[in-house]
C-alpha cells in the first residue's frame, strides 16, 4: 500500500532518538581556574579572537595564563590578541607530516605551564561564570570535551542544522546505552598535562584531519576516561559568520573522515533518520497522483519528522523551527554536500581551508 511509505519513513526516523536519548550537560560544581592554561590555536582569526578573549577576561575566575598560538596568520590576529591581554606565541613553520591545527596545539602545550590545558577554538565564546564550571571538572581525573552550542544568526547558517545534529549523534556519547567507543569534540578540550603527555600529545595525531577521534582512542587505550558534554548555557560558537562559502568548505573539510570514524550504531541511527527524510521527499513527489488519504498521511508524517528534527537541531544550536518544518531544504543541502565531497575524493580534488590544502 502506497500510504505505508510516509509512515515507514517516520518510524525509521525515530531511530535517531536512541543516539540522543541521554544528553549530558556540565555539572554545577565550580572551582578556581588558577591551574588552567588556556591554549587557543588561531589562524586568521582577528574577528573572532577579541570576542573570545573578552569573554575569558569577564569570567569570575581567571586562568593561570592565556596562550594564543598565532598559526602564521596573514591578518591582525596576533596584534588583536596581544592588545586583548593574551600571551601570543608566534607559530613556527609547520614541519612535514603535520596538520596546521595539531602543530599549533602541540606548540601551545610545550609553552604552557598549567597543570591543566584548556584548548579552545578561536570562534568559541565563554558565557557568564562558565570558566568556573569548566574548572570544576578538574576534580575528576579524566579528560573532558564540550560541544559548544551553535549560535545561529543569519539565514544561510540554518543550513548547518543536520550537520550539527549529526555531529552530536555521531560521537555516540549521548545514546540510550553507553558506548564502548569514545571521541572528543574538536572545539573544547580540558586535559591534565600528565594525561596529555601519556597519550603522546598532538604529535601522536599530527597528520590527522580530525585529530580528536584518534586522540580519544589513544586516551582510552591508556585507561584515561573521556567525558563529553553539551555546551548549552556555558559555551557557544559562531561557526560561519563570513558567508556560505565558509560554511561549505568547513563541513567538506572533515566530512568523509568523520563518517568513517563514527561508531557503527551511530551511523545506523543517523542513516535511518536521513533515509526517512528522503523517503518523505519521494512521498511529496507522489502526492499529485495519489489519493486524499495518502496526501493527509504524508503531510502528517512530514509534520512529525519536522518536530523530531527540531528536537535534534535544538540540542545542537538555536535553529529555527521553520528550518525543521521545511526540512527538505537543509536535508537536500546536506546530502548534496556529502555526495560532492565523495565525488571530489574519488577525483582527487583537494579541499582548501584558510590557504592550506587539506589532504
């Protein structure tokens, strides 16, 4: 029966709830941040770095030091960071076999004097008193990573909805049952210096595009616990303020590598969610030649899919309910970019990011 198509689409889409059933937020305990060295790798971040540093300086507790690793920027990143009170370390020429971010992070660790390292991407922002909350995690002998809440401001940024939600489901850290695998979010990492060295530092993952996956596995192999959290209410990010081109290149950068590293059950639930949406698009195309019952069921299931997607999107950022209800737009964008990345990989086309080629 044709009417079963949209029903099946909605039912299989519910699988995504398994991967996002147990969201984990930062605990309320606070502590002094005086043992923490904040390390910020930055390349051409003059527009972001001042905002992040101002948010750090406004905190109720201050870190031991703030180190900005200027990764050979071509803009005023170093000058802005220095004027904002940070210690700027001029990044050295990247050795062969390294990626830009891993090399900058390694240089930051070598210069840091704190007991704990807090790595922050330059496009993140700490909300009020969040540094004290992050410092509260140092009472646990574990490595902690936080996914910042995506603060969306412009209409084109809504196109990131599926990407952000799949990032959360793909780590498999918030699933209904604990995952035997672990990873790290790339934007925020709190790690004890001894654990960092025990895992080999960023040198151990120097040639990885998504170094957070491999570094997490090294921590696990050394019996170091990894805890992941959602950053809503504590830390935010503005990912793509410079236009759609930045959004496209950023997601293409680690698209296929991220899919390859995700746990199989996370891949299954996200694939079912995406497949359900595509099945509903097929149902839309059949509506002109179908009967009234099929029309009503398709519209009802599409509403259900939109509300389900809205639940997932809002875990990741302040995405609009209209983005969820008109899900075919961000869904087709996601699928198009995925297949474009796959095609480029087969053709040997390289993605560029901030003037560097991503192998």
